[in-house]
C-alpha cells in the first residue's frame, strides 16, 4: 500500500464522489478495451482499431489506482500485469517491417492480436516512453516478496533497460521522433519544451544505455520563455504537453538549470499554461461559439474533419486530428474536456467550474468512459443530440491523463510512488534537477 494524504472537499458544486465516479468510468476503458489474451489495449473505441503502445503504458500506470481504489484485487491485478509484460517481452524486435519494435523501442500501433506493426507506422520514441513509464510504475508499486510480484519487477526492468537510447539519437545530441524500416530515422527531433521532458528523463536514467547529459542540454537550449497575457512561462501550445510528464513526476519544488534561472518550476509552468488557455478562450480572437471563462482546453484531439464551410457568414476551416494550441493555434473551435480535467492539480480554481459547466453539456461525464474527448460548438451537426459536433470515439491516450491526474489531485498517489522509482530519480538528477523532494 502507498501512503497518501487526501485532498480537502472540492468546491464549485462538484464533490469528491463526482470525481471518483469520473475516474472510475475513465479507467473502465482499459478494462473493456484490452485483449485478455495478451494485454494489448485498443487505441480508440472505433471497431477494428489497433493497439496503441502509449495506451498500454497508461493502462499499466493506472493499475495502482484501480488496486488502491478497490476496483481490482491486487493478486488478480498482478496476473494481468505479468501477462501483459510477458507478451511485450516476447514480441519480436528486429529490423523487419512486420516486427513489433526495434532496439528496444516499439511501433506506435500494433495488431491487437499478434502484436505486429500495422499501417507502416513509425517506431515511436515518445510512445515507447509512455510504455516504459507505465512499466516502471508497476515495477515500483508491486514491491511484494511473492514470486509473481518479483516477476513483474524483472519483466518491467528488462523492458525498459532494453531500449537503446543512444541509437535513437542517430549520431546527434537530441533524440529523434522515431524510425521506419523503409527509410530510416524520422527527420524530426525532440527539441524545445513539450512532452519530451519525460523522454529525456527516462533516457538519462537508463542503467544500460544512458543518454549523455549534453542530450538534455540540447533539448532545453531551444526553450522559449515568453510573456503571454502578462504571465511569464515556458511556452508550448497544446495543453497536453504541459501534463503528460507530470502524470508520473512531481515537479513541485524541483528545478533544472533553466527553471532555476527563471525562478520557477515545471509544475508552476503548467499552472501558468492552464491560465493562458482559459484567457485565450475568454478573449476568443477568432470568435468561435461557446468559448469563454468556463469553456476552454486546446490540445491534440479529434476534430470535425478537414472541411471548409461558411458559418454565420464567416469562412471557417476545420481540422481532423491535430495538435491544437493556445494562444497561437491551430484553432478551429474544438475543445477537449479531458485536457481540462488533466489540469486539475495545477489550477483547480478554474478547472472545477469548467468541469461543472461541461457536466451540464451532454458530454457524457457520468456515462461509460466519461467525457467525450472533444467537441466543437461552431461546427453544426444535425445528427448530434446537442446540434453540434461531438467526437464519436474515446481514445486510450486521453483516459490515462484523466484517471491519473484526478488521483494525483485527490491523493498524490502516482507522485508519491514514483519518488521511489530509481530510474526516474537518477534521470532527474542527471538532468540537473535539485531541491524539493529530491
């Protein structure tokens, strides 16, 4: 068991029970959308969707939550985790185009039955990082003396330590986005602030193939510190980039060199970013319908589609799945409730009333899997019960942030747990973090 302290009662008309219900229905996704034969998790609720390696990692990370909350018995959770990790370790790693991964990393999407690559997708460093973080979560949580729990620790450690982080640099200082067997490394690198923060901490913390410190220095050298709406912050447009690393790591009071220079930390930075998103919606420079004090949250999410249309005499351009951001876009009127919930630890005073507003908008807060991941009030849809577009599917990578950040707000469970994760602690120290709980 992990010792955690509960949060005080919630405000804004929402109770702790409301968030417990939302958390519960969110994690049901991972129970309902997992192949029981191998533990692979479907990318989204669309029939026939493949498995997502990132969703598998987030499903693993939610296991301590469902055990501590009494959703799963610990001994059965152990069996589920062990089966999943055993299958992943057995999946073929090699340069062949139909392998599951290469050099310890995994392809973004896998066939949910065989575990083989689908769609000629990329070998993804960031999605593999979410898998490794989930594996390290269960390795840290299942600390018992039984053979089953010891097996989890062995498998999770082997999965993480197999990744060749220096190969993924492709002879450069920074990590590449990934690789394809057809044409080699993707010509994009993780530079500047984003969810790649977790990627570098994991790479630096590896005992087998550790990144050199100069990799992290190269990642941070293109950071953009800006003043937006009178708020000083390290800029990144999509709100999810300010959240995903924080699902595992408690950044309160710990600082790297960059944050020491700016007298801030990454937690406070995410708080500032959350307020920037709300302020952008209040100002609503493109005059999208619905935006306001209690309707905001722009991130990578599903959208109405690649469509241009005249709406109320204004020519509008709408997008499908794209990384929306604030205040510099892209923006097409699409809002993501899940990304607002995932900011709960950072800025509860504006998240709580916004969630209360969403709860009254027929977006499914109390229904299976919780809030629909995105909606657009400007894009009219006569077939929708609301009259405007709502995403028809739930995504595995959206459910994890909701469940985990609610738990971090309620009890700090993941943050407390991962303070005892040696690779995370080692990676933070190698990146130059000091202070606080470190």
